[in-house]
C-alpha cells in the first residue's frame, strides 16, 4: 500500500484545473505544425506543383470505385474516426480507473483523439482542395474563381473543425470551472458531436462523387458489392457516432438518470438503422449493425485485455435492426418514407427497447428494471420515433427524394424539439433532504484496507422501487460497481469487499424514479482542489447529497452565471453545426434532382428549376 505521502504526491501532480503552460504550448505547436503541413500540401496540389494527392487518390479510387477526391478523404476520415473512437474509449477507461490526468500530454489516449480529430478535419480540407477540373458533383459551391468545392467536403471540414476546436477549449473550460469528470461536459460534447456528424459529410461526399445520378434505387439492383460495403460501413460509422453519447452507461458509471440510456439507444438506432435500410436497401440495417458490433467488439478487446483497462460494454442493436428490415418488407420505405420512419421508430422504442433491456442483464451491472419500465419505455419511444424520422430525412435527402420543404423543415424541427425535451427530462433529478444512511464497516483486509459494508437507510421505506442501490468505488487504479443485497426493510449489504484506501473514491448511490443521490463513504485528501479526507468509520451516519458533489469533486463554483452562458454558447454552436448539416443534405438533394431532370430531358425541351419547387426544399 502506498504511504500517505505518496498518495498526496500523486494527487498534487494531477492539476485540478488547466494544464501546465508548457504542455499547452507543446500541444499548440503540434497542432500548428500539422496545420502548416496540411496547407502546404494543399497549396502544392492547387498550383499543380505536386501530383501526390492525385496519384494517391486515383489509386484508392481504383480500388473503391470512387473518384480520387472522394476516395482519399473517405479513407483518411474513416481511419481517423476509428482512431479517435479508440482514444476516446481508452480515455474514459483511464479517467474512471485513475482519475484526472497529470497533464493532457501525459495521457496517451489524448494523442489518439487529437490525431484522429485532426485527420477528420484534414479529410474535409482535402475533399475541398483535391478537385481541380470541373464541378465536383451537382451541389458544388464556388469558393473562389476557378475553385468549386463539394458540399460534402464543406460539411466534413466544418464537423472536423468543430470537433478539433473542442480539444483546446477543453483546457480553457477546466481553467474556468475545474475538472468535470463526465462525458457530458460541453467541450467533450463538441468532440463527440463533431466527430459523429462528420459521417453525414462523408455520405454526401460519396453521393457527389457519383454525380448524384446513381441508378441505385435503394434495393441494390446495381449489385455493386463494393458500394454496398462502403455505404454499410458509413452507416455503421453513423451508428458508432450516435452511440458515443451513452459512454458512461457502457462503463457502469452513469452520472444521470437511467431513463436516458434507453432513450439514447433508441434514438441512435432510429437515426442510423432507418437511414441505413432506406439508403442502402435490403440488409442495410443489419450490415450497419454488424459493422458497429465488430468495431466496438474489437475496441473493447483492445482497451480491456490489450491495454489492461476497464472493458467498455455496448448496446446490441440487433433486435432493432431485424425489426427495421422486417418492417421494410411490409411497408416499403420508398413509397411513404416518413410513415415508414414513424412506424419503425415505434417498433424500435417498444420491441427493440425490450431486446436492449434483456441485453443489459447480460453485460451491465446496472440493469433496466421495473423502476424505469414506464418512463423508460416512453423515453425510448420518443427517441426511437424522433431518431427514425431524422434517419428517414437523411436517407431521402441522400437519394434526392426529400419531402416538400415545409414538411422536411417541420419534421426536422419537431424531432429536434422532442429530443431536446427528452434530454431535459432525463437530466431532472432530485435529492431528498430528509434521508440518512448509517454504515457498519467490517474490515476484510487492512493493508490495503477493504471492507464489507452494511447500510441502514432512514426512513426505512426509502427507496420504494429503486433502479439501483449500489456502491461505486473508482479512480483508485480500478473500478468496483457492486449492487447491494437487500436484507431487510431499508437495510442492505455488500456482496463483495470494497476498497477504502489510497486514491479510491467510494460512495453509496441510490436511484429511485427521479431521485438520484449519494452518500460519501470514503474520499481521499486532495490538496490540488483542495479537499480534506472523508474517512470511513464504523457506525458513521451520512446525509444524502447530490451525486455531482462526489463524482465531480473537482468542479469549481463559477458564480455570476458564467457557467450557464458558456453552456449556451456551446449549445448555439452545436445547433449551427446541425443546421449546416441540414443545409448540406438539402442542397445536395435539390441540385442533384435538378441535374437529374436535365439529364433525362430531351435536348429541345429544357427543364427549369421551377419544376422541382414543390418537391425539393429551398
């Protein structure tokens, strides 16, 4: 067991605010050098003094059947996203097992995230820069005279830049507000959201590369296996991106109410699986799910057995994928896409939700039980329907079959409002002001100290039908999540010893309906915050407090509304990025449809843009 001085030294070498200035300058230098190298490569290509990008793109395009200016950015972005995803899950495992970093560059996972996100941004820049002659697709945007850029490249660049911007802003955030050890910190959501939405840019870019005039009607009549696999991997990537928001639940350390988990799983399934089936055709939803399961399974093996960290679990999605495929046979999505999306969302939010509930009993300690049966199902329905309608809009946009502008825009706004309302509902939690917990502690080992713990809650009828009564111990070189055994009214007991030493943070957590509260058992002294030790003593009584006071112990009191304003700024930027994605998909659908009509019209019968005004959003 490390001595008390060693424990304090470890805490002191992990700053509770921003990084050391030396590391800030070094990270800035790395980012600046990469940017200079990227811009130099673009300049050489645009002035035709180098053919490197063209040669690499053409070679990749020959293997994938896509133009070089699509193939190279797609391969680069795909590899970068997988790298960033591995880094993110590794980073979460490190923070859960060890705590805050000694510095951003002392965490090896941060390098994977940084280079991965830069690769996404670079993929977008290259997609914009590589086309040299002619318009790159029907929706190209004039950048400067003689330089037209594909709209998919614009979307990819914007998403990559937004995600990459979250990296330096994360340090600024920690300097202002301390370490928010949670996946849902605003700057963390920038990283996740930008990376996830970049997939939409890739999908649009893929379509632009084929001129928007593909004969594929969604049922793979062209029979092109390579394109099917590319699209399946892209939609599987979209499912991966939409599933990142559930990360804390995947590690059994959620800091929010349990009803958010089925909501997020259903929303991700609705968006990605409905879009996959409608865009790819038969087998699309299953293929996207297979890609997701293979990638997440491999990453779990790398992070867990490979790197020796906590193994992340993941949703199954197979039940929802089968439902979407079967429903498409009975209700062909091409005829009434929004109706198909709504019905598929209902199926995902009910039967699909049931399959995920069963899966939690296989892979999670914190399973879905009767406490969230009603509200969890309603949340899954909201997420499933809203997500599926968004997936239907995405697929119809990619296939140039968007509904009328009023319908498309109204559906988009309604879905975003439903998703926002459901998230807000899931974040609402209460803390009882009259509940106490008395602990009996029986030491099992003394060096290091572990103990069996008994808990008596007062009043005894609290909780009523809990989602969980459990003890979490984390950030002491590992993670322990142990649900308690009920031994009497208001009385519980551990089924395994829990650690009460070193840098471990050990707390009792209770979640019942809208109640989400905690009782500290043992917390170490932390000079960097600063905070005194909270010792674990037999017979002690502790009052219920908000979980965030323990789980995010390093947070500072911002005061003056600065924290709220900062969150609202990040929210506004996120909404702007979503609006950009909607604009890009709409522009592609509108311009490609006009191009298709011109291509089909006789030479002596020109088609005017007004013929599409009723079918395509402006």
